[in-house]
């Protein structure tokens, strides 16, 4: 495996070769965790998902993740067919089947299920939904500052596949990521429909200017749970934080920039479009926010 810098780089862990995966009601060995080629998720990207993290025996902010999942399923008119408690029990069952207590990452996916014919209409999904939980031992690498490139792919308006939906079809984000890689960067910085800086292809985006933390208004980007926690810890700790429109000019001139997401918590940014950000290393405000976020997780464990 390459040692490319990404926001989702984890230490190699041999135990991940031998996992139990929850699939439609029971845990099965990874090699047997197979889904039909007729599955709506495989065929059309018709599904929604959540990424959750286990810290010290607790699934961090699992209630917020479940809120977002059930809301997304309702929005795409997909009946999960399980209560929140049943789904949470499935998460715990998978955790226990894999003997995990901390530093694990779960990808909980719900698709519209298996179709009778290989066509788009949702009514063709007659067996389902398909629900699966992939749970891996996962120790994020100490974050090395990453490089971003602004790409032509934008975050669209909510009437065109609302960018707040954590859907299986991530093609817009994947195209953005490919464009960033071709430009020599690690991840894509995406603008909104007005040209304001919005988010990256897989994480939310923040800058720090003169001690104040800025992020986008929240329109056009994923309503990231880590994003909200960062805003909350800043407010609680007296760090000025603004959800506002800002441009690439503000961004290139920032003292610090960082990304947020469940997997990597806060990942520093060294360079954007060939411009070094601050010193190019993780800055003091990012360090402080990382410590506050860690303390928040520990307080809930
Ligand atoms: C496009 C995008 N932005 C941001 C995030 C981060 O969200 P969270 O902090 O809830 O993990 C995700 C995670 O799924 C995402 O897919």
C-alpha cells in the first residue's frame, strides 16, 4: 500500500484481515460479507451511510450520527426497517464480535436493497434494505499537514442532490479528489456556487485568521458532526468562531487551515494551490482545538 498522505490514513493492522462484518441481521466473516450485483447501492449508489468512531468503549456522538442517518433515509424515502435501538444494538454486536474496545472505525451503510431488474426505478428494489456495518481496527496516523488544490467541481445547490446527503453516490467528490491528485495535491478544496470557499471532497474546512476561526456558512457542505463539535468547543473556550462566506484570497492569507471529520478529527493543511499556509506546520490554534476536541471525547467516555 502506498504511503500517500490522505485524511484517512491509518496504521496497518493485521487484525483487519480477519474481521466480522454485520450484514442484514448477523455477523459474518469478512470473506463472506458479500452483496448482490443487483444491490441498489452497487448498481446506482442508492443508499446512505455514516462513519463512526470508537474511543474508549464509546461510539463518539453516535446519537448525532443516527439522527443524520435516519434523516437522510427519510429524505430519500428509504425505510431502514430497524429502530435506532436495534441499529445501535447491531453496532454493539459487531464491536463485540470483533473484540474491540477503542480505536475502531465503523462504516454503517443502508441501501435500498436488491433489485429485481437492473434498472433505476426505486420500486424495483424489492428485497431490502441492505444494511451492513464494516468495523475496522483503526489508529489514525499522526496527522501530517496535507496539501489542497482548488478544483473546478463545486458544491451544488440543494435541489441537485443536496450536498448534505451522505449518499453512497459520491462521484462529485471523487471527481474533485481525482482533479486535486492530478494537480499534485492530497485532497480537493471545493467552492460553492458563488465561488466562496466551502469544504473539501471528504472533510469540512476551517481557516484561522488573527486568532479567529472561520468556516463556511454551512450551506452546500456536509453538516459534519466534527465541524459542529469544533464550533461548539471554540464557543465554550472563548475562541472567536464565525460561520461566514470567505474567498480564496482570505484562505491563502490565513495563518492556519485545518480539516475536520470523524476519522481524523482535525487534520492540518500545509499548502493550498501552491501557497504555503502559515508556517506550513500545524499551528497553535489547530493544536488547541485538537486538545479541546480530545477532551470533549474523553469527557463523554
Ligand atoms: C463530504 C464530507 N464532508 C465532511 C464529512 C465529515 O463529517 P463528520 O464530521 O460528520 O464525519 C464527511 C463525512 O462523511 C463527508 O463525506
